[in-house]
C-alpha cells in the first residue's frame, strides 16, 4: 500500500505536536517535529551567547551544526551535535528566540534538506510552519491547524507546568501573539496556509477528535 506524506502546519500551540505524533502512531508512520529541529538550533545560539538577531553569526554557526531526530523505543528524541536535548529545547528562553533564529536563510536550508531526506519515501507525518508550502509542496495530505490565542496560551502553560516551569498566562498570550507576528511576517518561509490545505480549528476539539479527523482524511488518500 502506498505510503503518503502528511504535512501539518499551524501557529505555536495549535495542537500540532501531540496530534501529529498520534496520527503517525496510528498509521505506523515516522513523526517529525520540525519545530524541535529549529528549537535545537536556537538552543545552540543561546549556549554560544550569540545575539538572536545576528544573522551572520547564526548562519556561520549553522555550517557546523548537526540536528537529528531519532526514533527510539517509540519516542522521537532530538540530538544536537551528538547530545540529546529533547527537554532543554522546550524551556522559555529557547522559545523566546526560536523565531528570529528560524528566519536565517542558512538555518532553514539546513533543516529543509534534513526534512526532505527523511520524507523521501513517504510514510511520514511532518509538523511545522512551512511543510505544505516549502518543504513538501506536493504532499498528498496537508492540514493547517489553528486555535484562538487564549486556548493556545493555556496549552503552553500546562506544558511548562508539567516541566516545573511557571509563567503567567497573560505573558504567554503576548509571547504567542508576537511569535505569530514574526512567523507570518518573515520573508523566508513565512507561516501561511497552503492553497490545498484543509483547515482544522482545534480550539474546542479534544486531541482524540483532532487525530480521528486527520487519520480519516489520510486513509481516504491512501485508499485512492
């Protein structure tokens, strides 16, 4: 049976990661969290004490950086230059600089090359902001997930609380709004819905409902 490419795009905290992971599990596909790859790059920028808007220095850093996603025991872990950083990339200080780091052309070229290599033979669910428009414009199934800002901030707060990090809800709302502004307004691979993508508003949906919706669409594509 043909294995397809499923592209799931959308803004921060719209529900992409958990949903994509479960969709991949149900279909027996590889799950690729492309945002985690950019977060790993942002973590390295932070560690090197490079100013996040210093594009030239970040571009040079990208040339000596390795970011890989590895599936182990049913879990995908993030490897930065040989070190697992799956938890560290989710810290607020990384979140705060990932957007400007992601706009650097050399960073995006590095990540897109890795993502296309992983999805060459299909059987993959990728989530990010430019999967259906830039990375895999010919993906068989494209989903664009959205949710209102307040609900997304609530989700982000729970995620951080689970890691022992406390951040005020209003602060998170402002950070998400700013992230949306940067991601949608950048000149390189901006966040936008592909013309042939199916929009899915997750504001009032459970994870189970989101997964069911996408899996049903995927099985139709596979069958056809």
